[in-house]
């Protein structure tokens, strides 16, 4: 369990190699991609909005991680600054991402959210962290962005307000960039700060979630295929356990061993996973160009896996 899932105590995560760190980040990104699909289902069936979904995701993630800490005998300690910065970044990143999905559609919202990240993070890492922009990394960013252009141009159906959805996606990308750059700047394994950062993020979202509607709407959209209220609870539990508790624990452990620019490209696995799920489970359509874009993004990730 310790080495295969990445949920070992923090002292084990500190020794993660570059390759293992990339694996952790890739698994986290794949889990985030499934989270977008689950959020899209919840919007259609529960009456919950983006902020409420994000709030419950964080609360349930805290519960899962607290149980894990107790089972492994780990401490909950984290520096206050780490929890505050990471929590604020997560609040912006997650909520704006779900807003993008709600207004632009799952495929477009997922892609736009991460579309700006490789460029923003590469430039910020060069300026704040002194990370080199090697030819391999620049090529990987360019290849990934080319794939994103193809994917955006042919992937999925537009939502009810695509311009607003794109704006939310860019805001989400900014929040993600803050989390990634800060994690690298601090250095070391920050997985022990996950519970604290979730608590800060949930506290930021609670007032807005109360206004939006914290509980599923009794007269919300009906979808018997997901089992009504039981289905809503089940999807929320999945969000809290897999794309939240597991994914961020892995991400904070992995980013300690992976340069920020590389991390940004590896997380392009997320939109690929999101689009595949949108097509396979939600019935959204994808063109040959969009499929080609997904292949290019995976090629960029594979190239970095070999060269770093």
C-alpha cells in the first residue's frame, strides 16, 4: 500500500525519485479528469452549483484524509502559511474549474482550465525559481499546446455560456499556477499540509456555497439512472475520496521531485481523461482533430517522462 498508492507517511514521500514523482502527478491528473465528469453529472441531477460541489468535495476529502492520518499514525501538523496559500489557491482553482464546466461544457471547460498553465508556469518558474527552459521542455510545452488547440477546436459541445466558462477556466488556471509554483518554491513534501489547505479552502467557499445552495435541490433535475439522492451522495463521496484526498496527496508529494514546468505538462493528462470520459459516459462528441490533439498531449507527457 505504501509504495503503490503514494499514501505512505510523509517521510517516505520525501525520498520519491523524479520518475516516481512524475507517476504521482500523472495519477493525480487522471483522477482530476474523472472529477470533472462527476461534477458534470451532479450539475445535471442534483441541483447543486459549482461552489457547493467544491465545498462538499473538500469537506469529504478532509474526512478521508483524517481517517488516513489516524490509521497511519501520522501527525496533522502543517505550517500556517502553507495551509493559507495552498488553501486559497485550491479554492480558486477548484471552484472556477467547476464554474467553467457548468458554463462551457465538460470538454471545453477542462481543456481551457489547463490550457494556459504550461506557459504561465514555465515563465513563472523561470523567473521565481530559476528553472531552466531547456529545449526539451519548450518542445513539450509547444506540443502540448498544439494538442490543446486541436482538442478545443473539435472536442465536445459548448455549454450555455461559453465565454463565461472560458473566463472561469482561465481563473482556475491562475489558481493552479499559484499552488504549483508555491509548492516548488517552498520545497520538500507538502502532503502533510493537505488537510490544512482543504480546511482553508472549505472555509473560503462556505459563505458562497450557503448563498448558492448547500444542499441538493428537492425539485432539481431528475435522473433515475444515478439513483436520486443516494446517487448524489455516492458521487460526492467519490469526489471527496479520489479526485480530492488521493489526488492532492499524491500531487503534493510528487511536485516536490518534479520541476514546475514538467508538472504543468504532465497534468495535461487531466483534460485527456476528462474528454475521454465526456465522450464515453456523457455522450459528448469528439472529432478526429480533437482525438489527434489528445494524442499530441500524451506524446508531450511521454517525452518529458524520458527526458525530464
